[in-house]
C-alpha cells in the first residue's frame, strides 16, 4: 500500500506540474558559442529523442503494445536494467518510471525566447552566472540564489570525475539547471565517439582521467562510453524536476554509486522492494536503457554484457 501511495503521489505531482505550463528546454548563451553550439544542441536533441523512445517502450510494454521487429532485444534491455533475473517487466518495476519519462519526453521542445519556469530545463556550459561572495558563498544570478560551493561545483570547474551536475531549486517556480562541465566539453570537442573501436579507446582514457573511476576499478563496457555526451545529458535530465528527480542510488561516492552498465545490472538483480532503491529511480539505469534502445532502433544489437554490435 505504501509503495502504491508513493507512486500515486509521484504521478499526481508530475501531472500537476505539467499542467502549469508546457515543459521545455533552453540553451544558455554559454553553450551558444561557435565551438559548442552545434555539438551541444545535437546532443541535447539526441538525449530527448532517447527519452521519447524509452517512454514509448515503457508504455507499450506495460499495455501489451507492439514493440516492432526489435521487440526481443528491447525487452531484454528493459529486463537487464530494471528487473530481477527471470522476472518480466511489470508495474512494480516500471510504473513510476513510465510516468516520469512520459513527462520528460514532453520537454523536448526548445524555447530559448521564453522566460524559464518550473517546468523548464536550462542547459549551461559555463559559470558566468555565478558571482563569488566574500564569505565563500556563490550567488547565482539566474536563480537569484546564494549557495555554498559543493563537491560537484568544485569538481566540475576542474578535471575531476564530475562531468555534469543538476541543480533543482526548492522554489518550484524556478527552472532546473543542467551544468555541463567545461573540461568535459573541451575533451568532447576533440573526440568522435561514433565508432566502437574509438569508444573502447576512450574507455581507457576515461579510466585514466577520472580519479573516481580509476580508484574503483570500474569496468566500463562499450555501451557506457559510446555517444557519451548525449547519454550524460539524458542522465542529468532525469535528475530535473520535469524528469522526476531521479537519484544516484548508493551515491555520491564513486566506490558505491550505481553508475555504469555492470553496476546498474546488479542493482536491477537485487530487486529491492523499496522504491527509493529500485533501478527505475536510478539515473544511470534510465540513461543506459535509453541509449541501448536507440542503438537497437538503429539496427544494432545490445548484449547482456554491454557490448554493442552490428546485426
């Protein structure tokens, strides 16, 4: 009963949120530079496209709809990311996520010329909106909010494990912010992640540059490192208010957080009865599922171990 009530409250909260104004996203001027605009715009559109495909898959799975010629692989991916072994996708594992993804999918329209509100997601590539205060706090001019620098803020300004983070203001009339870290964008500008061969090499780079991941000896798979920027953005979009405010289960420590295909699979296999620990509320599980469905629709096959191959 408690799980049902939590899911119901979540659904009503998102429905009331959606009715205030149509969800949308906005690209901050810090991303609209000649070297970033096309790359970031393409990645954000791709992230929303994955959200739409994922939303469509959940709706069809839970309603018995037709997933098309790729149904077997899509069903497998959903099982690997969200259910226990030998368990079929069901309302307990997917109902909350379906509601959240349905709303996130509606935010796919870009509206740069409108004032952002509580159902808007603003994408940032720089820190120009911040003013440093003498007391060590920072003033965000866009949110009209003062806060202390946290680990995500500091790590994002340097080449640390953080590649992006999301800020969801307590004031529900203000927009969610997705901050893409400048060091990560600078690296992405010089990379092409289209081929799996290159992606595997980037996996080596990723382990080397990310102190957190190298300390945990996290084994990355091809699905973890291909199309990295759009997958990172989808991960962050699920953290926003319009995305349902997903969590990083067992975070924030890189030693325990459920990032990456292998850790997300393990989380699903645990099959927790606690909604706050289920894979359907874990940001990376959601992002990886969306990425996998996109590859399947492009004619590739995603395997249980995270490999992506041509059919």
